[in-house]
C-alpha cells in the first residue's frame, strides 16, 4: 500500500533518476538506510565492524527489551528473601558483615545501622521454588519463565554514575550506550524504524531523573543514538507533517525536492547529495511506519486485559511495555524502557508497593505476550535497577515504615527469553543480604553475557576512537555460562 | 641536527608512499618501495598491535620486553638472552619476525587471545624496516615544528599563498590536479558561513556580484572577520571544547550561570586576543599579577564541567572527578593529547605515565573547590570559588557581558590556596580513596620538560610552559583545529589525539609551517584564518568528478573544496537570517526557543528550576543557535539530531551524519515553518503578485545564489500546484499559515502567501541550503 503510493507519486523523470541512483550505489545501500552502509567507504567504523566478523557464533537472541527500574528497587522487598532481617529487626548491622565498606553520605553519619526486614511477605513459586515478595503477584506467576540473578554487584554508589555504568559500561565519560553498541554491531532489522528506541515513564515513588546521555551514541556514528519516543502527538520528534498538509501533498513536495537535489548532484557530483535524497525517502516511510507501530488502539481486549487497563494510557509503564513488544516484534533491535520512582530512602513499604503495582502486571504480561507469539526465544528481556538497597534502615525506623540507602554490593535483577535458562535462580547473598556469598555477577559480566546471547564476543565488538579500541565491557567481563540454556 | 634532517628527508620520501589515513591500505603500496619511515609506517603497526603489552606501561609489560624504544627492542631478551627482539639489518635473526610469522598459537604474536592480527603487508613493512637497519625516530608530534622551504609546484597559475605549495606538491605526487576557483557566489557563501556562521545578505550578494575591482574578495574577507558574528561563530567551537552548559548535569540538573564566560569567549575572538593570552587567561588568569576581573572570568574555562547535587555523595570522590575533567580537557583541547588512560595506569601507547598524569592533575588541585555543596534544594548558580559581577563592572572592564538588569551575577571561576598547598597523590587505579605516592606539578619530559627555574609550579607556570615556543604541540593543535573548522577535517584527523595511536598528519610540513607562522605572528588568530581562506586550496570549486572520487574518496589531498554540512547552530542561524527573523543581539543569558513538548518533563527528577521547560517569548525565540539553553540531561533536540555536542565532556570534533531524523527536523520544525511563512509575507510585500521575482529572492536568500532556469521552473511548477490546492482548500491554507508566534495580518491570509510559504519550506529542505558549497 505504502509502496504503491510512493510509486504512484513518482513522475517519469524521477523514476528514471532513482533507478540510475540505485544502479550507482548498489542495492545494498538502499536496503539499509538507518545503518551505515557496510560496503560504502572504508571508514574506521566499517572496517572495524567487518573485521569483527559478527556474529561470532550463532545468536540465541535477536533483540533486547530492557525494563530499567530507575532509582534502584530494593532486592529485599522483591526477590532476595532474608527472614533473618525480620528476626533481628532493629539489631545493629554487625561489623563482621559490613567490613567497613563505604556508605553514601546520606547514612554515613548515622549513629546506628539497625537491621530491617521486609514489611511485605514472601512466598515460593513455580517449579523453581523461587522466593518472590507479595508485591509482585504477576511476576510470581512467571517465575518458571525467568532467571532471577540475586548476586549482581556494581561499582558506583550514586544514581548517575551507576545508571551510566549499567548503560554504557563506564561510570563517567560519554561512551556509547549498550543499545547504540548493538545498533552498531548488528544493524537494523527494519529499515523504517530506528534500531534503538527509548521509552520513558514515571512512577509514584521518589524519582531520580534520566539523562539523554544514557542512550547516547558516544563516539559511534549518531545513527546509533537511541531515538526517544514520546507519548505526545509526535511519537518521534518532528514526525508529523504540519496541519494543512496530507500525505500526498508531502509526496509532491518530496518529489520536487528530489529533482532539485538531483540537479545539485549533477552540478557538484557530491555523493552526500544522493544520501540526502534517500534520507528524505526514509523519513517519509517512517512517517507511515512509526504511527502504525505506536497505535495501541487496535490491540484486542485480551491484550489489554493481559497488560492491564493502564496500557491504553500513553506514557504509562504498561503502555510502554506493550509498545516495546510492538517495536521489538517489528524488528527494533534494542528497546530501552526507563521507569522512574524506585529510590526509597524513606517510606519504603508504601512507595515500593505503589511502584510494584505500576509495573508488576505489565512486566509479566510482556513475557507472557512474547511467549504466546513465539517471540520469547529470540527476545531477551531484562528487568532491574542500577544497584540495590541497604539491609539497614536509613532515617527513622519502625517496623512498618523505614527507608533503605544505596547498596552496590548485592542486588537482584531478572532476565527472560533469548537463550537465558528459564526457571532458575542464580547467585546467593549472605543471611543479611549484604554481601554476595556465591556466584557474583558484575555489571561487566552482565554485559558480556548479554552480548554473548546476541552472538557477539564482547572482546571483539570494538570501536577505535582517539587512539584506543573501546568495548562495552571496557577491559573486563566474563560470560556467565550458567545462565545460558 | 642531522637526525632532524634525516627525519625530514624520510618524511618527504614517505609522502608519495603514504596514500591515506587507513593503515591497512597504505602499507600495501609500501612494500615495493625502498624507504620505510618509522613514524609513518612502522610505529602505527607496532603501536596498534604490540605496545599494549610491550610499550610504555611498565606494569603491564610482558616478558620485560619493550618495543617502543630502540634500547628495549635491540636488547637481549630477558627470557632467552642469546636472542634479540630486533636485530637491525637482520630480519631472520629478529625474534619479532619469527613470532609474527609463527603458525604455532603459543608462539605467535600478537597472541590469538588479543584478537589482533597483522596483515601480510604489515609484516612485510616490519621486515623491510628491520632489514634497512630498524631506525627508530622520535614521535613526530613531540619534535618542535620548523618551517620547511616551500616545495616546488607545477600549478604556478593556481597557487595563491604558501599553503597551496604544500597542497599542490602532494596532488602532483598522487596524480591529481586542483580545481578551478569556485564561482563567486559559492565562495561568498562559503566565506560567510565559515567566518560568521551566517549567510550573506541580499545586499552583500548584490554588491559582491557587482564589485569587479581587484581585491574584492579580500575586502569581503576583511569585512567578515570584523563582523561581530565572527566571535559568535568561533565560540561555537570553543563551547564544545570548554563543555559549556547552562545546567550542572547529573540527575537533578539545576541551573547555573556560566554564560558571562561565553560572552567573554565571543568578545575575545572578536577583538582578536592573541591565542597565547587567550589560553593563559583561561588556564591561569587569576594568577596573573593584579588580575583584572576579565582575566579571572576567563578561568571559568576550568569550571564548566558538571557538578553533582545528588544527596549523599562522597565529597572527595567528586572533587577528584572534577579535577580529572579539568586535566583531561586541558590536555585534549590545548595539547591534543588523550591522557585519560593514564588516570588509572601508565599509558599503553604514549609516553605518559600515571605519574605524569597526576603531575598535570596537581596543577589544578590547589583550589578551594568542593566536591559537594549540598543538594538541589540549596543549589546556587555558581560553586566555590566564585566571582561576583557587579553593576560597576558592566560599565567597565566587563562591558562585553550582556546583562540587562541590576542584579549581581555569580560565576564559578578559579582560585588557588594562598598559604597552603593541597598535596597531590597518584591515585591507585584512579580511585579517589587510594592515594599512593605524592607528586608535585610537572609535565611529561617526552613532550617538554617543565623548567622549574623558569616557571612557577602552578597553573600560571603550566600556561607559560604550554605557550612556550619550544612546546611542540600547542601551535600545531590550534592551527589544526582552525583547519578542521574550514575544511571539515584536520590535517591531523584525530584533532584531540597527537599520540602514537592518533592519525598521522596528511600534510605534516604544511601543519608545521602553519604552526610556526602562527607563533611568529604573535599567535594572531584572525591572521591565521585569513591566511587559510585566502589560499587557492580554500577557494577552489567544490565540484568533484568520478575520477577524483575514485582516486581520493575522502578528499584527503584536497583536489576539490569539501562540501560541508552546516553545524547544528548554523542551520538555525541560516533559517533565521535568511527569513529576516534573526535577532542580532550578542551574548546574555541563554534562551529557550521552541522545543517539542514534554522533553524536560519526561526525564526530570522533578527537582530544581529546570524540571519544566518554560519557553521564552518575543525576541528570545529568534536568537542565534549559540544562545540556546543547554540543559545537560536533556540537551536541545535539534542540535543533537544534527550532531551537536551534548556538552557532557570536552569535544574537539563533531561528527557529520546524514539521517532521516534530520529530514524530519527540517520538514516539520515549527521554526522552519514560521520562518518560511514570515519570509513569504516579506516576499509578498516586496514583490506583490510578481511570483518570478519573489521566488528568485527566496532562493537567493536561502541558497545564496540565483536559481538556474530548470531549478526555477520546478519551483514555479510547485508554486502553481500549491496555489491551486490552497485555492480549493481554504481551510488547509489557514492551518498552513498558522504556525509560530509572529502575528499574521489578515490581508496576508491568502492562497498566494501559503503557496509561497510552501515553496520556501521546500527551498529550506534542499541539500544545498544546509551545505557550505
């Protein structure tokens, strides 16, 4: 349909010159407009990637959906069940456990560090007997589809560097985001959509903001930059034609533009002019493709029921989960969600419950939905925050109201699909939930494992910039083989 | 001296061997040639493949072998003392060659685990070099530049100044000829955007077309260099370098007031402050004897980096972070050295040790700056140390600061402790809480030793060392930046990395000639720019043939003038200026023009003054791109779409991409639409119903030349189509015209205006509109 319209709008001249164009540049270039043409020049970018010979081995996952829980949800009220903390409620955190490890400035001045257990109960679910808190009843139902990692650890203790570390592999600097790395390494599956899309939502708990550098292309070409989708009228910036103009009017203008630009090409011979013509065509196709994929109104009742009624309210976490499925299904390589509001320094039992309520059903629905479409096997879904929270109370302390400070030394996240071993619980923390006692997984290991699932050796996905070959995993990272199917 | 001559000789010889920046291809041609240059052919291979384990980093050195120095490479091997890594003149006895060629995985170098591999050509280069005596040379960038004699040229009618001799020589060597001079109006547009970031006005175009007298071009150049827009144009580059922003960054990202520094940069370029003073003031204006407030304001350069206001951070961790940023910015932007690796360990490729790094760092470490001054609830627009700009200053020494009301302004600037000295330690792995050995301020010997007899051990001493004529880097780095601004790519492509892994200069002698000439001129920036734009190389036409593209696809040798897409800021400026919307006010607080709704609101933590985007009204909607408010966590979207820096860190080079998002931003940005409507009204007023004249004026204003006949016919055809459409659909006509805040008179709400507006939108969307031709 869209193709017909495109063809129909072309006059004879234009058709001639477009065919000349495609002969000149080759069908490969026309086939991959959003990613740099592999065969065009010999910039470092292209040669590096060609040399990298991706995929390095058969990929399990083709796409990633990352449900980032921004602010750091407490592992102790979600997946890391520590009854000892309830038994020793109010007792001082033993120095033998803390071992002088650093604290943030928010609690380092506290005169005591009283242990506090989860106000919310835990039960075991599924064949894996995984413990899940009562705040996550929907996630509890899919535990046999997911792999819970209870032994994540990171290096940063504050939000900004910790988030930046998770997304770019470095706490500071302007390194490419993991979505940009994948766009660079694997390119796009759909020529009419960006390969890296970003969706934002806001919860009811204490929020911490997100920053566009989290989805930056860094030193990679800016086509790899995450494209932020908005819940407003323009799902992608400047996507909609202005009032008073319909598709055929736009088509006419683009045809004239193409002819004029072609004249300019005749005069100068600069190949960039032809690229420009192609980019305008691509923009035109995006104008059709993006609204189609972001239109959630046609989803059947069963889907709305699955994700919850909020999924019809644009900009909510539920709507973003559903949109993530649609984008992913349409070949978007990396869909990055951020949901704010998980920073519970105080009022944790209450705020955490609200946050869980906003996210639990839709997160689980996404897994179920992908599974019923046969897409879960090739889609890696990740759920988690930037660090964990302390086992001791921050601020005023009571059994039913308390807060928890940042804790980078141990926290939980889960992954599903895309070659991850379902129905498993990996890693262990000590009885206090403070230190990891078994199978630690560092952020670099997590990145290495994710890339492995996508068929990429993390040591060989490199980009040379200012004299150095950079990697998402910097100079570290090990694939956690136990997590793989 | 003999070494020096030999070095130049080798460089000269290497020119015709060295085909382009990509090492892979260049070595192919080399093997057959007789001469191999260590700097240009061998070191890139060794550096990229060997130095990480056998280079300057003593802690990571394998088998005690070091290949980056002659002594190391010739010495007996530690593990097998009867063998040598390199035996000059004897490749077959050189262990390096054996290892490179070994088929045994446990012997082969580089080891398979490194994922590195030498091509056969690269191996041949190494062997050839060894058989010729394995001569090492000092790294080219660490040898002070000298002016070479101008080479001979075969293009006597073409050359205009010294630059052209160097360009011409290389073109001849690779069998290309330069282009003829560009058409007059192409050149006018090129000069106008390159020097002021603005298109030439209709009057200027007309006057220049008619000026047939000798020196017309030079008069245009001089006028443009004296235009205050020159300073604004140069400031765009310097804002990227100095990572200027209007907010603190990090999560809460509250407002800050550094814009008086931006006004100073504009002012300094406009009054042609010599580059040595420009840099000295920025590095150490506060340490000059009896410093003026202007000199202190310049030091804000060191304070433009991000500041955290996140509750609970560890103060020292961030104080260190800020100092690291200061150190990295200074070294990258001014010395062209990427040193941040050495924050954590000795540099793997360059002779910069971790000690060297912290010696640089020590220069910046003696300020009363704090890592944390409280969270966003107590945020102030500047952080200690602070300079106050009072009302009196504005009428006096700081008259260039565009401040309209009577309030005092605070700016974050530099200051040193007077009586005490903060100790500096090497930080193990760069960690703030792991100090090891104490160091004092100094500079790497490999670049230029710090003469403690001559220079004080503080930032002023550092500035003097930096601007010393013996410093091999400073002048080269700046002339290269200017070259990059005028040709799109520097003579050294990696403008922020002159180290072993950086790109080699495509025209080393030209770079050196310009650097020395720049110093000899007293660091005269405008003179340097005038020199470059007066060259035949700069002024040649941008037309490119298939033959030229095939021979030199990246235009490394400049046989045609590169067509360069305008920078994000100048695309905005072009739209505003050509439509007559531009408000030409210089400096002042940054402004908030149209921006798609909800961007700040979607990402904010909800705290601080910048949680909600409050768009400006009136004149502030139409200021130059340089003045658009930069909120670090959500930078203005259109500049980012057009490859602008996100200002997170010092950047010296922008990318230039061509993407569908850019097409959408030109087609649908309300500013482009409003400018088109305003221009359409203007055209109606100027020309009434004379469509031909109206279209010609629109095209000339935007594209800066008169349309050709066939271009004109297409525009007219489109105009007629649109006119028919709007006549038939008055509703579409009205909604088309309803865009932007500039009011529209009722008598202009006609199908003619709307049709003209659509043609103008189309012209703005031509590739040539946003390209310097």
